C-alpha cells in the first residue's frame, strides 16, 4: 500500500503534537511527509524504541516507488528517480532529470579544459532561477586506462560537478575510480559481457552503476535482479536509445514499459532510467542535424521518464530548449511559481520614480521586471501576494484587491506619501476596475497603465510624470 494522504500517514505517528518537528500538529507534519518537504526523522518521538515497528512500517510506506539514486558528493550532489506516479498532474515529479554533457580522453588538454569550463559555467536566468547543467560524462575513446585516469583527474581539477565514467572496459573504469572513487561517480556501464567485473568495482568503491542491455528488457531485468541480490540498489537502467524512425518508437515503448512496471510495484526494475540522446550523433553525419535531433530526443525523454541523460551538444540553441522543457515538466503543478511579496527596486529609483503594481506570479513578475529594466526605467515594482495567480485571474477571483495592495504596502513598510513625491500607484490595465477601491483604501492617486507590460515604455512617455493636483 502506498500512502497518498496525510490521514494515512498520521495513523502511524505518535500523535503527541509536541512541535519538535517544527509543525504545531502531527497532522500538519503528516502532510509534509506526503509532499516530502519534511523527513520522518524530523519526528523525534517516533525515533523512540517503543515506536520502532511503526517507524519501520511508515518508512517503507513513504519510500518512493522508483528508487532514488544519488550521484556525486557535497553541494553539487545529483538525485535522480524517486518518483511515485506516471503522470505529473497526479502528484509531481520530485527530482528533475540530470543533464550530463560529454568530454573524452583523446581531447587536447586545452580543449578539454575549455569544454569543461563551458559546461561548468553555463547558466540561464529563467523565471526567478538560474538553469544550470548538472554533470560531466567522461568517455573513454582511447581504451587506455592511464589516459582515461589522467582525463578524469583534469576534469576534477576543473570542476566539482558529479561525474559519469563511461567505458565497457572494467580496467578503464577501475583506473577512473582510482582517481574519482571518493566522488561517488556513476560508472557506465555493466552489460551481459562485463557485469561480474563491473559489479566487483561497484561493490569495492561503493558507487552507483548503470546497467546496459540495448532493446532487451529481459536481459536488463536479469542484470538488475543479479545486482540487487549482490546487495547493490544504486542502479540506473539503460535500455538503449535509438534516435531515428521506428527504432525511436521502440525506445520510447521500452521506457514506458520499464516505468509502468516500476510504478506498478515490480521492485526488480524500479530504478531511474538513462537516455542517451548523444546517439543522434552516430545517426547523422551533419553536425546541425545531429544537434537538432539530439535535442528532439532529449525533449521526448524528458517528458517520458529519462531520469538522467548523456548529451554532446553544448551550443545555446541546443541547451536552451532542453533546459526550458525540463523546467516546465519538473515544476510542481500543484503550486504556482511565486516570488516573495515585496516592493522592489528596478534600477536606481528616486522619490520621483513610478510605483508599478503587479502580482507575485513569477512569470508575470519577471516579465514586468524585464520589460522595465531592459528599457532603463528606474522605478519601484510591487509584487502583491495573490497566491501566485496572474493579474486578470487574480482580479476576477478576488486574490488581487485594494485591501491586498494596502496590506502589501504596509508589510513592506512602504509609505507612498513618505517615499514618493507624487503619492501615486500605477495599476496594470487588466486591474482597471480596482482604481476607485485602491484610491479609497490606500489614500493615494491611482493611474491605470497598459494591459501589457511591454507597452509601459511608450505609456511612460505620454503619462509620466503625473499632473500635479
């Protein structure tokens, strides 16, 4: 039985309402167990020996259907898997898929360092967050253990990002592990030919391991079951990624079969899945076509259960769609993306600068902020707490009201009469109906701006500063 509600979890808790977890009641704590914002170990009383049986039972019932695997150490650790559902709207996908970009051991050292630095330093600001790349995959092209180890060492000297060590040669993998074993890399990969030697390495160094059986799910399950029986649970499954035509459809069906079986309770195959969109470079001679199809394949398996991906192209035209679709799929659909309610400065506002009102829905807020800052408009921007709802819907639903605006100003300690020379608020055009109520509630002048923040610069030219009354 999988727990799906706080009430189900509450039945296993001590019921003391002691508050040691930080919540006022055990029911509140149970709700955080379900959404994984708190851990069972945060409940001090249940750690007592008299609750030992209940603790063990509840811990098992809270465990995700798909095992969670950690790669790397420290602040950059990557967690993959850990999901409970096939469809994100039923709950959410908890751990976003990890994007690993390759380097190889026949690269010139300067080119190697430059590529690692580009992967390490890439970031894109998007809806209030920086989108980053996650991992480096070091591929053995030479087959030379020493050369591979030297390459791994150079990568580690350049970045702290988690690593995937890629070779089917156990001697090469061992050379890499001698350098990077304490960094908890993922070793790739064990197959039907080398599984015993790779298993011995995984046990010796206590690292996660990928299992590879291209288009052979029976073999993949057999490998997984064998590794489980040897005491290894940090497994990643690679059923092969075929990037073109009917073979791509077969790959998708394989991913679906594995994940459905795992969610349905088949513990022998309930592991994170690896996709390798890099195979598009083997199917296309033209670099532009290869990069394009790599991005297409990555997008497909971001949506359908690719928990970790091995990729090649690091050009922005490839990275940005991959990262944006990942951000969309792994945003919790139960919670609007919000910013903190506040009155923030854009540029260097003075007492004569406008005060522009919007909501705390992140996409709305950062769109407005971008339109203002990119046009060098020094101003204040007020994010009203609308529970993360956009302007038009918040006005219609009562989340954006004159009282909310007044409260936002009070909470921010922003007195319009003291802070500005004009005592004026600018409401978005879609909130025009609130003008009179806001004037009465706040005791300030209210102007109605355009419905689209992209039109604010033109509106400012003809409407600001306001006429003095």
